[in-house]
């Protein structure tokens, strides 16, 4: 399976610690060796790194792990390919402009045979994941006014994710740099760190950080992932069908929709079918 990672924070924060843990799962502590990517928002801009090589052996990933890029929202993905070749164009997260903002999208799962509705946004690669993203953007463009109310936008995102999850496995991350939308079809976890901060130890790397020394009492930083990245913290597990809308490190809206029972509800026991 692929793995997802995202961050939402109320102050510019680097992702080095969490990325160090996820990176090891890309061909070292895990089998996700078919590419990786990460997007860091800086104001209205987005700094994006992609590499079709395994993150555990990528020199670009090494730079990202050791260079503290500060961001309030970040989206990351490591890939185990099934649909589409191992190539740069099929590497998540995907990025498109919509109404003057860069949107990013990362997907874990498979929605077999899915094709995006016709519209301004078209896929470049071969994955159903990119088709989902283009379909979502075309839906937002077609159905919503240029500056929709936040509640209206959330309703559209939830409706689209629910429709996709009715057709397959759809764990996804979507952001425009201001907010972060997360949807769980099978597996997703989250943790919110706030004062009093303490130490955290990665599961897949011999790395420990004392967040008390790296933060201020006002900081709120939330990390969302496919599976917990640390061994000494309590992560909150999403329910199947649960969605959360994050802003500045906090959940400002959430809900749960019905998704089909899967023959293999845990992707680790399912046939390899991830994008």
C-alpha cells in the first residue's frame, strides 16, 4: 500500500522529524519504493519535490529530511505502484491551480477504472488517483461559485470523497494551502501536539526529538498519516468513512459517512492494489 502524511499547524513548522520516519518506509522499513513526493505551502506558493526513486535511497529526500522548510500545511506521499508506471508523472502529490490557488492531492487506495469527468483539468499520468483529483477539481469548478462559503466547499468535498469511496478504496488528502481536508476509507491516524510538549521517538528510525525545546507554548501542530510514525505517543485512529477538515492545526469540522464493507478491510492483508 502507499502511505500518506500531512501536517496542519498554526505557525510555520518543518516536517523533518515526521518525514524522516516516513522516508524509511519507502524501500527500507516498508515496501513503498516506487516514488515519493511532498508539497510545502508558503503563503500562496507551494514548494514541491518529486522523485520516482525510493525515498529511503533518494538524495532529494535526504535533502528534504535535513533542510527545515517551514510551512503551515504540507502534504506527502510514498508510493507502491500498481496502476501506472513508476515514473515522475505518476508520483503524488499532484498539484493544479484552481481559481488562483494551488491545490494538492494525495491518494492511497484504488478506484478501479475511474475516469474524471470532462473539464478544464485532465490527467497527465495513468493513475486513477490523478483522475480522482481532476474529477474533484472539475466538480468544484462546475458546481461552486468562485468564492464559496466554507461550509458549502466542505459539503462538496465530502460528497465527492463519499462517491469515490463507494467505488473503491479512497484514503485522501486535499489542500489549497489554507485548509487541509482528510478522508479515510480504510486507514488513517492523527496526532495533535500542543503544550505541554514532550519527547517523541520514531518507530522506523533511531531518532528522538524533544518538542519542548523546539516549540513555543502557543504552537499547535497536527500530523496525519496512514499509520503512527512514533512509538511513544497515542495516535487517534479515524473510523472508516470519517472525514476531518483542518485549519491551523485544529479540526474545525468533521463527520462520518457510510462506506462499503470491504472483503479486505485492512490493506496490509489485501492484494497489492495501491496507487
